[in-house]
C-alpha cells in the first residue's frame, strides 16, 4: 500500500503511522511561502507599476554577460564599418544620459551580421543590434527608438521580473502538485490547467506589460538624448509593413503595432518636452 498517497508517513518497520498536516494547514503554509516571496521581491517601476524581483543586480549582470558571450559565439560580428559607426553613435548618445543605478561605467555595443530586424540589451551593460534592423530603422531617430526601448528593459529590471516570475510559477506548480490529491480523477487535469493558466494568465501578459513600459520609457530616453521622439511612430509603421501578420494580441508577448503607436502618441507630449530640453542643452546627435 502506498501510504503517502493516503496521507500517512511510515515511521518504522511496524508500519505505525501518523497523520500528515491537514489540507487546510498545507494550503496556509503554501500561501505564507508565496506571500513571503512577494514581500521580499516587490518593487516599483519608473511608471509606478508594482514589480516582483527576487534576483540581485550582481546575479542578473552575471547572467547577462554570460548570455552575451554565448550569442557572440553563435552569431558573427558585422564587418560593415558604417553600420557599426551608426549603431555605436546612437547607443552611446543614449547611455550617456543614464544616471544613478541605471548608469554603467561602459556599455559594450556589438553589431551582428544577421538579417533579422532585431536588437537587444542585457543586464551587465550589453547591447546587440542585427544589421537587418538598419533596413527597418532607416533614420537615427528610428534606431534610437529601438535601442532606447531595449535599454529600458535593462534599467527597469524586466529580465529580473521574468526570471522571478518563472521561478515563482514553478514553485507554485510544485506546491500545487504536492497539495493535490494524486488519487483524484481530476488530478492530471488540474495540473494541466494550472500550467496553462500560469502561461497564458501570468507570464505572457507580464511580458506585454514589459514591452509597453519599455516603449514609453524608451521614448523618454531617446528624447532626453536629443533624438526626435516622433521618429518612434515612423519606426513602428515600418515594422508593421515589414512584419506582416501578427498573432492575436492576447496570445502575444508583444503589443500589436497599432496599440504601440497609440500608446506612443499619448506619451508624445512628455517626450517632446524632454526633446526640447535636450536641444536647449545642446544635445543634437548626428549619427546618420
């Protein structure tokens, strides 16, 4: 007989048994553990959104540096001198505006020979841009919108949130599997629904919030650096033309192009004010 399945633990060879904790107590313990994790990791983003971050900045930087090294091994660097000069100029103009904990002593910028229109920034001060992006980001302002967006992921600790959310969701599923009655006919279905619920109900919308937040804060970054924030609208129109169809927004980790454009337009008065201040201070990059 499987004693654990029926809620008992074998104590000796005589099979004397003691009851396990009542189900209600086990649920209370699980809730207490999750509550403790939330209290320990809750912070606030620059836009006032509550964040759950459990990892230290040192741990995230180490992960970012390791990931960047791995990507660099797998993807060849671009030998296009002009492409490298454009990307480096735009990235440096933006990183120079960062202050306090968001500033890095030096950001490493690398252009990869890859036709995919993509870019990324990683904890630890790493920025990567594919040559394919320059076919879509046709002006310095459009490239600044992308790089500002990616840097905002780093400055706001979005990678930390993703790692923490994944860890917390896995912990919850493990607790659920322990607390559930494995002999119940609905046991497998419940675990399956929990997995689907965590994926669609928590992790994907969380990523959409990151993307939307990075759009708005990236807009502020590019404007503060002296790039015309109105170029961000042109960028996403280019992206829409180049990207073709998108999956339904509620099942996508990225907002629809139309949603991004609308949100950027709503934020534009703030960005334009930052842009005018930057110009008054003499910030006028000439990268293209």
